[in-house]
């Protein structure tokens, strides 16, 4: 496979989507390969339907393991529909969230355990991992405050979780980063949006100098 797979990871409100939108035009201008931006949960029609099921605030009785399986299921479909075909077509694929989100949220946040969530995701992804994961680190309260102040009352089912849940998510991300320091590179996301975007741009271009002009 000749494309390049990059994921953006981090807690809710860390600024992943904002930064991706900000850096994409510059990356596209300088890249020697075509760039495809996608997101999870969702990213393709069937995966988006599973996303709606997972995030629906009405699904209060959803079992934690059901949730973890649905995330793994949408990831499988997204991989087959979007990620693999574009990597095979020699493109740069940037996914706003991927497997580390499941390990952090369901493994750590829901306390199913990192090993259990890793193993169902191994089944789903069959070894396809990002070459670079840009991890947006921000204190949980800062991320949640950003969402609350900017989205006035429309939090999804996972955003509604207590602060301890979100702290476990962040702790798990940080453990994953310690285990894979080459793949998972940390961005200080507790800075203004312009600075975060500059850091992300520099990180990606430095990691793949041959891919950009
Ligand atoms: N560096 C920043 N400083 C202040 N506010 C920010 C920053 N980055 C993003 N925001 C604002 O915080 C909110 C959440 O940002 P964004 O949607 O990019 O986060 P996210 O990491 O994609 O969150 P989610 O995981 O929920 O998708 C948005 O309203 C955005 O405008
Ligand atoms: Mg986002």
C-alpha cells in the first residue's frame, strides 16, 4: 500500500476538527499526493448510520459493550469504504478520530479495559494503523467548556458524561502516547486556534518531509 494514513485524536472539544479545517488548504497546496479528509464515527453512508445510533441522546440504555462493538463496526465499514481504497490509490488519508478514540473512550472512559477494546478493534481493522497520530492534548474541563460555550445545549450522548469519565479518557490517551511515542505526537491544544494550526502543520510536514513541497 502506498498512501499515507494520519489520524487526529484527543478529547471532546480539543479542537481536532477546527485544526483539520484550518490546515487542510495549506497541506493541499503543498502536498505531492492528493489528500482525503474523513471522520469517525461515520465517514461513509453505513458508518454514518451507526454514528447516529451511537450518539443519539435517546439511547440512554445502550450497554457499554454494545457501544464499543458499534464503534468497532462503524470503523470496519469506514475502513473498507474510505480509508483502504484511498490508501491503495496512493492518497494521504487524514481521519478525524480512529482506533485510539475507542481505546480511550470505551476502554478507559467506560472502563471496559484497554485490552478488551483493543482486541475487538484488531478484528475490525486487521492491522491498518496510522503512520502518524496527532494527539490534541487539553485539560478535560477546557475541552468541555469550549463545547458548552460554543454549541449551546446540544451535547451528544458521550459529551454528557461526567468530568471523571473525560479525565479517564485523557489519562488513557496519555498512556497510549507513552507506549507509542513515535506514532502518537502531542500537540498542546490549550493554545489559540492559530497557534494550534501552525503546530499541526509543522508536525505533519516535519514527519513526512518528502510528501510536501
Ligand atoms: N484552540 C482553541 N481555542 C479556543 N476554542 C477553540 C480552539 N479550538 C477549537 N475551539 C472551539 O472549541 C469548540 C470545539 O472545537 P472542535 O469542534 O474543533 O473540537 P473537536 O476536538 O473536534 O471536538 P469533538 O471531539 O467533540 O469533535 C468549537 O466551538 C471551536 O470553535
Ligand atoms: Mg470534531
